[in-house]
């Protein structure tokens, strides 16, 4: 269960829907933080490409289509993943706390989802929250 962090309860700040953070129910806090990109780009350093190369599957999988994803939940999930992987190197990936989908940063810098079960190196995994290790 998510615990309220000081960055989520700052007086006067509101969600993208205009709701004060202090009024967001605990049971939906993690999802709302993900939707709003509240955690920002991942802070942990990842190994450079000369140590851990970009996974080969990202060169063979189709690049994300510019008109995808479609549907509210998928679009919200994609937005959260893009925010989290924004400053990460190509090959970085994460599991969405909203849907459980795997999102990765392609060699060209785009962020897209991968089919369930796609094997990616754990050393390139980005955690979806700053307070979970």
C-alpha cells in the first residue's frame, strides 16, 4: 500500500484533474501519481551501453505506432511510462504499477510496450516508484 510522501501532500498542489493531493484517496494514490508523472524521471543510474547493450528484442520488435496506444487506460499508462523513462538510456524498461505492462525505451528514444513475457535484463529495469526498491 502506498504511503503518503511529503511530495504528495504539499499544500496547494493539485492533480491534473484539479483535485488537491491531500484529498486523493489512499486506495487510488499510486495510480494517480503514475497518471500525473508525479515521480518524474527515474533517478537510479543504469549501466552504460558498452557494459549492458540495448536488448536485441528492441531492435527486432516493431517501433511504437505514433497513433497508439488507444483507449484511456492505455494512454494514461503510456504517459506515466514516458515520464518515468524520460531521462533513461535506450534499453531501460519498467513494469507499470497501473496495468502491469512492460514498457521500454527503444533505440530511437521512443517509449513503447512489449508483449508479456519478453525477456529483458534486470540491470536495465527502472522501478516505477522512488520509494520501492
